């Protein structure tokens, strides 16, 4: 597995009209603050998605779900060259969603959201997974590491200076999640695909250990950690920040 660091990448704003070229992967940063008409957004969702949104107990959770899935549908409709209502999905045995055949070819995607940020990864013809996590200062990360990390990873985590351990945990966790989401196995898969190392003057790095895969470290914004895993040879990565279209921001329905 190759490892590429993109911690200082720029996320220019775009309304989703970018063209996906061969051997490219596009990563979209989506702010979940709901800066558009929510009624217009939810109308773009499927009946199942609308029903799921309605089941959220808390308004903030409902808002985040609607914004993330509205952005996903609008972006995929652009890439697939169909209207958002024409998008059809199927779900694997482990719950990973896929698009059915589209005029644009074999479009692959993955969505992750945490707190007020979502990441959407889109490419063609290769497995892909993305994960983002809000770095909580009160989160008992050591207990989670003891449960889900390998013995060598836990030992590596504990060997780090205390001020590096939380950062290392989130980098390791998002890398594992991205890889398992790419494979479509979720937490039912193995969790020994990465190793934690501390590089002098660079800080914590997470290296992948699986051949024929790329691991990309992402820092979408302050307070969040992210990672991308993709199958096959290295390709060009382009990053954007999603901006709602005018018909969503100026909707009065």
C-alpha cells in the first residue's frame, strides 16, 4: 500500500460541475450547516431517505443527514449524467451502497460524515473508501484502541509522547475505516492494515500494509481527521468544497 499525505491541500469552492477524467479521484468537503432551503433539499431525496431523515430524534442530526445526502445526490447526478431522481442504488451484503449502471460508466463513490463535516469521494472503476472523524477532546480513545487495534498498534500508540496519542489514534482509526469501507466489509473485516509511526520533525504518520492499495491522509479542516483508501495504481487526487447551487440557496418553497 502506498501512502500519500495531503494534509495541506486546498479545497476550492465548487457547485459540482467538475469533470471526472480517467485515473482521477475527486474528494468533496461538505459543510453540514444547512446553508440552503432544507425543504428543497429533502425533496431531492428518495422516499427511503426522507423516511430515514424523519426518524432522527434530534434536529441537528436530521439536518446533517439531509445536507450530506442532498450533496451526494447532486454530485452523483452530475458525474453520472442523469437527474438526481434517476439515480438508483443497491447495497452490498455489508451495507456498502453502489450506483447501478449509468450513462457515464462505472462510477464509484463513498460518503462519510461526522459532526458538521462530510467527505464524498468519487472515482471510476475502482473500489474506494473515505472516512472523516471529529476530533473530540473528551473522547476516551485509549479504550477504543484497546478493543479494535492490534497489539502492535496499541503498543505503538502507548509508546508515543502523550501529546501525540490522540492525533495518532484518529489518524489510525480513519485509515482503518477508509480501507474497510473501500473493501465493503466495515468493522466485520480485519483491522491490521496500518501501522503507526512517529517521524522526527514530521509528527505522527500512519502507513498502510496492504499491497495494491493507496492510503491518503486528509485534513479537511481544523478539528477533523480524514483518510482515503483506493484500490489499484496511484491516480490524481483533486479536492473541492461543495457549494449549494443557486436554486437551493434562493428557494422560497
